[in-house]
C-alpha cells in the first residue's frame, strides 16, 4: 500500500467518466462528484432507517421518512462535532458503530450521572470531544 509521501498516492482520486453534457471536463467532474455524494446519502439511508420500507401503511412510511431525515441529520452533526476529519465524512453505519453504540457503563453515584468508558478505547478522544461539545458548551 502506498504511503502519503508517495507521489503516485493521489492517483486513485482520478477516474474516467463518460458524459453527454457539454460542460468542460472539470465542471462535469464536479457535477459527477456531487451526484456521488447524493448516492452515498441514499445508500446510507437505505442501509439504515429506510431498511424498514415499505411497510404497507402510508402513515408508517411517512413516519419512517421523517425519522430517517432526523437520524441522518443528527449523525452528520455528531460526526462534525467530533472534530475528526474521518467522522465528518463517515457513513452513518460507521458513526453508529463508533460514536453511538459505545462500550460504556452508566452509573449514578450520589445521583450524579457518570459514564465509565473503557481504558485504552481507541475512539475515546473523538467521542469525548463530541461529549464536550454537547454537554459542556
């Protein structure tokens, strides 16, 4: 695997594409990349909250759509609040696994909530940054 210092490392970012629009190649590439972002969002929703669709009831489908939008927006905000570039662009499944489903124990000594995180947990720093952004500020 190439290292970031390797001059050929950024080559993977370039890929051929075919189009029938008359824009210059650099503008067509930007349009293509915007569509790729939309496709990532769609697949993220299909893998997550939209996995329950269609339910056979219009009201239930409408409720799942609203919950999917809320869930997606909250996960995007959570990824941004970690202050880590990886979680800013991560998929919803990654955010749910790394930030939401955490291996912690909740205790209430003296009626004050305390969250005990594992020692040497690899995602402790981004998670604590997220926690501080929500509850301290």
